[in-house]
C-alpha cells in the first residue's frame, strides 16, 4: 500500500516540478532580459521625474488645454479688431421692372380730390412743367423720353412722369469706426480675462495629469512589490516541499505533511502569475496616462521602500491648509471678477456712443447694356453718428439684475467649494498619518514574522515543529510584507492627492 502511494507521490511531485520548472524558467528569462544591456530602441527605463516630463508633453488632455489657451488668445486679438475701422466694399445691380411715377400739377394722382397743401404745391410747378413740355417739343432728339406730342385737351394733371432708368449700377467703399463706446472697451477687458481663465484651466489639467501619473507610477511599484512578495512565498513553498519530500522519504514526515506541502506549492503558482500579470497591466495604465504608444516597452526604476524614507509623521496643518494655489478656487475668483466686469459693461449700455462713418461710391443708370457709354457719377460723404439709448423696455435693467444674481450664486459656490477642499485636505492628512502609523507597526511586525519564520523553518528541519506551524508563519510573513508595501503605497497616493488639492505645480516646485 505504501509503495503505491509512493508512486503516486512521485508522479504528483513530477507534475508539480514540471510546473515549477516552467515558472522558474519564465522568471529567469525575465530577469535575464531585465539585466541585459538595453539597446536604444528597446525598453524605455523611466524614473518618476522622467514619466512626469514625458506626460507634460505627450498627454492628450494637456495638449487640448494648451490649444484652448491659444484659441482664447486668438479670440482676444480678434476682439481688438473692433477698435479699428471696419472697411468693406460693395456692389449692386438693379433691373427696374416698373418705374416710379411722379405727379405734378394741379390734378389728382388718385380717384379722390387732391386739394389742400398738395394742390397748392402742384400748382406752383405748372409754369415749370409748361416750359419743359415746350422744350421737349422743339428738341425731341435731346429728350427722347418725352412721349408723343399731345394736345392740351389730351394732357391732364392726372398724368404722371416715370422716373429713373431700367438698369442701375452702384459700386463703392465704406468705412466705420467707433470713437466713443464704453461698452466695447469694457468687453476688451473681458477678453483678456478669458485668456487668463484658459491658462488656469490648462494648469488644472496639468495638476490632474501629474497626480494621475504619480498614482499610476506608484501602482506599478505596488504591483512589483506584490510580485516580489509572492515570488518569495513561492520560493518558500518550493523549499518546504523539497524538505518535506526528503523527510518523507526517510519516514520523518507523514503523508499529510507531504500533501499539505504539495497544496501550498500548487496554490502559490496562481498567485505568482496573477502578480506578474498585475505588473503588466499597471505598466499599460502608466503608458496610457503618459500618452505613450501602448506597444512601447516601458519599465520603471526604484521600489516602494525608496519612498518609505520620505514618509513623515508631523504635518504642519497651518501650512498645508493654504488654498491660495488651488486651481478650482482660482478659477472661481476669476469668474467672479469677470462677472463684475460684465455688470459694468451692461451698465455702460446706458452711455451714448459716437461713431465715424465714411463712404465713397460710383453709380450709373441706363436704358441699355452698353457699358462703354455709361456715365458714372461719384457720391461720397463723411459723418458722425451719435446713438443715445433712451428706453429699451427695461431689457438692460433686467439683464444687470440677472448677472448680479449669477455673481451671488458664484460666491455661494466658492464658499462650498472651499469647505469641500478643506475636508479633502483633512482626509488626505488623516490618511497619511494613519498609513505612517500602519507602516511603523507593519515594519515591526515584519521583523517578528521574519524571525518567526526562520525559527519555524529550522525547527521543522530538525523535526521539532510541524509543517502546519511552518505554513502559518510563512502565511503571516507574506501578509506582513504586503501590509508594509500597501502602507507606503497608500501614503504616497494620499500625498499626491494632497499636492493636487494644494495646487503644487511639478515644474515650478522643481525649480
């Protein structure tokens, strides 16, 4: 019976050994690749500062924010164009279908009587019309538009004269420039504020990007730390299995111990693969945040223990509660100032405006399309235009009231935003303090766990402890290592969030 079990144990051991050998070969190849000299086009090795600098130039959100700043700058330059003369050229062609008719004399142009002032004016033109008619009779070639000769009985005051020509042309240039326009001047100041607001929004985008890159970078370090922990756990499980197998062969270990050793080794393999996969996913996330090609091979330097040295206990809350550099509050302050200027601009709508106008044009009228025979007449003028607003149905008044209410809403929003930011600061500081204490406790526990595992391992080797005791100490050691790394990771993530809330700029703070 024992011989059959021995064969079964040998077969299981061979299977496990084959799996373990595959894992070891994969890890060894990965280590050799990491240690091999890197070619210029191979893996890109990054520090945290390198990752931030690349992201500041390659991140999509940062590029969009910079483009928005340029757009607002162009809008500001375009708004200044309203101060310069607005020059335009025009041209028109008109074909008259029915000409206008002018009535003169004492008659009526309609069915009713023409008495009153109109009759008096028409009678005053009778002598003039008489001489015009006589001149047309004597010189028909000069006045071809006069109808055929009529008798006095055929002509009456009710007949009218057609005015104008069939074809009318007009071309010219006109210009207009504001001389006094307080509302326009105030709007130019708003254009400058729009540029400043776009710059601050771009800064906010950079702050968010820096925080995202830091958190992604720390996530890679955390994944690598977890991988190292599970690698050590696998190595311990493999060593325990070999030791148990040797003890079993000399009848110093029970079948139950050998089975437990096999189970521990088998359960350590999936954790190792999951940890390795987590490292790859974290690196992909880092590349995505940085704006790099996802197919680019990237790796980072350092480990979480390097950042453990920067962790601190006491934080001067008076200094770290300063929100003068917070981007959200800065934007709200800018928007409040813009609303104040907008109210003044709306009030300036009550002030009269003065404009200068100029026009120069040529026009011609004819009965045919013989351009060479046209006689072009110039027409030009220069003038001032004064516009005095008097009444607009209370439209301007209600517009000002609406903007003032909007400004009051913004003030309330600012108070609430500042309150939420101070809560976020307290949460970040509390998290950092908690993780600092957790790290200290985990560090002490790690020393005890390592010592306990060494004692249990040596005791198991000489047969004074069981495999269960050794497995328990190994499990405690793994958990403690993960807690230590997790405390550093949580601390650094909370610190990055605090720096974003306080508005720490990566480039300015590095100078």
